[in-house]
């Protein structure tokens, strides 16, 4: 499974309370009342993605800012065990 997330690259764009939540490992969601729009956004710290990995999956790779051009997103590669 390959997916991308908004990671550390976006820290400077977060409000102070959002940044604190992100830095403590919490998911930050902006404008969750507008799902499916470009206004709605989720920001995933590395710990948030790593900690709940099911036993049936393993993380093969995590490349910070590896998904270039959208704009910069972290790239994750998981494999089923």
C-alpha cells in the first residue's frame, strides 16, 4: 500500500495550537466540515502514522517529502505480512 500525508513540511503553516497538537503526535484536521474539498486538510505527524500500524502490515519505507509536486507530501510504503 502506498499513500502520502501532509507531514513536517507543513509545520510553519499551522496555527500555534495546531502545531502543538501535531508536535505531540496528534492528527490536525482543518475545515473538517468541508470534506471532499481542497479547503479540508489533514496533517499527519510521523508518530501518528507509525503507532497504530496493524500487525498484518509492516512499514517498508517512509520518505519525508517524497511525493513531490502536490505540493510536498510524505510518502509511505506499507506491505501486508
